[in-house]
C-alpha cells in the first residue's frame, strides 16, 4: 500500500483509476486527458514519444531516457506498485523526459492520438501460454492494430521476451501485420548484439538469465 499511496503524489505519474472512463488523474487530483497533447502539455517540447508497454519497474524507460535525452519516454502498466520504482528513480535522478502512466493497455487508444507515438517497446510481457488466452498477448493482432492507430507512419515496435513460443507467435503476427520485419533473432546473447539498446536488462530479464533462460527479440514496423 505504501507504493500505491506514494505514486499518488508523484508528479511524473498519471493514472486512469477508473479503467472504464477516459480520463487520467495527476498528482494534484486533477482530471485530464492529454490525448494529442503529450508533447505540448506534459513534456513541453516537440521531441519524439516512445512508449514502454507493460513496463513493470520501468527499467527500459529509465535506461532509454538516460541514453536519449532528446526523446520523451512513457512507461505504461496497469499495476501502480510496479510503477513506483521507475517513477521514484526518475524523480531522484531528475529525469524530466520520462513519465509513467497507469492504465490497461487495451485502452491505450483513449489516451493517445493518431500519429502521436514514434516508437514502442514491449519487454517481457505475460506470455498467456494457453491458446484460449492468445488474444490477451500484447502482440496479438488486435493490440498491434491499437498501436498502429496511435503511431506515426514507419514507427517501430520492439519485442523482447524469454518465452520462445511467445516470440514465435509475435513473429507470426508480424509477418501477417507488418510491412517490414527489420530484425528477428532467438537467443540474442549467443552472438554480438546488433543493437546496443539490447544491452539494457530489466529486473525480470536478469532473473530469467540467472536460471539459464534465453532471450529473444524482434523489431518490425507498424
């Protein structure tokens, strides 16, 4: 409960407390919807917007924000306690180009406008291994359609997972949905990394590697 109460006071956290309603609440308790205005109203610049979906503790959002100060990063997760670590780190380290958003990802189109997002990262999401739950996977076609509807033409989606069946499922979805698969590899650490951003390891990735799991990655255009 401490983490939940704490993020209510964090100026870099925006929450959708009623998932059926189309508004966010900031740290002052004000209702707002920055759809189409993330650059102008939240970040107050015209830099590219990058989403980390199902961000957990926000490891990628924080690391990328440090690496790319001229981009705006938004970590998105439905669990407030998970967002605490990333949001507090951003405050402590005075990272003004990263904020966190608590909402259900299936409602993402309620809060972002067409052509508002430049890039999407999804790292180690729930694999939903049962076939009946395939539509809940964040790389299912219905989710890809949501991301495309809020992204600029040529926007890139990055997908990193330790779950090989989920990786193969995502590759299959990309082959059906994407105009271009830029890169796809199983067990990325078995060879020199092609992209330096893959050196970033989340809390969950470190746990997976510690028990000998392999990491898989695909990037494709939306």
